[in-house]
C-alpha cells in the first residue's frame, strides 16, 4: 500500500512539472533566481524551453541611467515617451511602468523603435529581456491556451479578489497589480497587465492581461503611456519557432478604465 501511494505521489509530481511542451512549474535549472542592476532578487520558473521571472520587476532606476519620473500626475496628454514608474502598496506587487520605461528607451529611440525580432533587454537583468508578443503567446500555449492559461498563472496569495483559479497552479505567480491610466491606479486586486516589447504604432504596444473573474489570459493592445507590470524572460541562443501558434487577440484599445 505504501509503495502504491509513493507511485501515485510520483505520478502527481511528474504531471505537475510537465507542461504540454516539456518541463514547467519548477525553478529554471541553473538559474533558480536572477538579480537586477539594483540588487533586487527574483525567483524564476520554467515553461518548456522558456525561463521566466516568477515575480514582477520592482527596480526604481533605469539600468542605463535614463531619467524616470516617480508617480507622475497622469493625463492622456502626458508624453508617452517620458518614462515613469508607479509604486503600489508593497513590494510584492512590483512597480508599474509605462512602455518607454519598460523598454528603457530615450526620446530619440522611442519614435522609431523596432526590435526586428531580436531580444530587447529593456529594464531586465543582463542576459534577460522584455518578452516579445510571440514569446507571450508561446507561454500561453504551454499553459493550455489563452482560454485556460489565466487560471493557472494566478498566484495563490490573497491579492486576488474572488479569483477563478485552478487547483494546480503553474508557478508563474501573476499578481493583480492593476494598471495606471488617466483615471489613476485602477483594478488592483482584479487585473494583471504585462508589457511586451512588440510595438503596434507610436501610441500603442502589445502585452498580456489576465482577470480575476475568468480563466483567460489575452493578448491585449494598450496605450504606451499607461503603466503596466513587467516580467522578463531569459535570452535563448536560437530563435523560437512560432509560426504554428494561433494568437487569441483583443483589438485596440481594449483596457477597461472603469469599474
């Protein structure tokens, strides 16, 4: 009987750490933690071939020494290229950054930026980068698709308000830090929004969003002047094969600012 119980336990653990395309839900091999330029330390988590941060970025300075504004008075007229960060409650939420801060760009780079499919470090630690939209889509595929991924990406903490959350979580530990808009800080406790490095036009960029009330995690377009959370993914030597992915998107501009 004890032997059977041990085998069942082993099977459960194996199922937990294996995603649809390989290992997931455990710290990255050889990189269980990563340190940013300020000395902040973040846990990591493996999903298939991808190694992700398991916490939101919380640095308060630019890695390249660019000037940032702290908690600005926001309006839609606020220059989208003027980098800022927003502090929320406590460090477990991380900070919110507008797109130019997340990308660590200056005014000259901002208007004409294109990653051309290459990794863009942004505010991430050395050897890591701000994920592209395609890299977010690969993560969602590894976690069961965009209609299911949100349920396993949420943290098990009390940060979420009445969440739709899976019993078996992935270790991504998404925190509902909300978003910073012209109406101020919104949706803390209900929504988690993350930037990608993929730009749409001068005013908008792609990212991902997950919500307390359902199991979705969608590809969402937003104003670059809004403040979102940042997660980083470790650099890979070979480019990802992403042609097979079916992208589940919501069209611009989709962020709800009421509620």
